[in-house]
C-alpha cells in the first residue's frame, strides 16, 4: 500500500477539493515556518510523530528534511525512541481498562 509515487495523486485531491487542500497547505506551511522552535527541532518532532502515527510517507519526508536541517542520526534516534516510549506508555496505561 505504501508507495511514494502515490503522492502524485495529491494533485487530484487538490483539484477535487481546492479550498480544503489550500487550507491544509497553509496550516502545514505555518507549522514549519520560522518561529520559536528551530526548523531542525520541528522536523525531529515531525519524525517522532510519524513514528507514533505510523505514517511511512511522513517518516520518509520528514526524515529527509530533518537531515537537511542538520539533525544527526543520534538526535533522530533519540526523538524516535521518545515516540516509541510514549506510544508504549499509552498502550500500557490504556491496558488498565482491561482490568475494569
């Protein structure tokens, strides 16, 4: 199911729902625009979230962007392990519902 070539289909979504697609693009641009958090850290956050949401497209795209923003392999590794720990912690605490 995962194929980077599928991203070419985003153009069809853009044409089918131009206002909504433009709003998404504006949100994405604003989120990654210069601000209080440097771009490298924004991309590391995005990589960690991609791990948590299990989005292979986001992992690939933001992994590349993090490297372009000078994120090291150690920084990326730490960021993704935080996501792994939080996802595991969420699963652990959610598991308590099985005991109710």
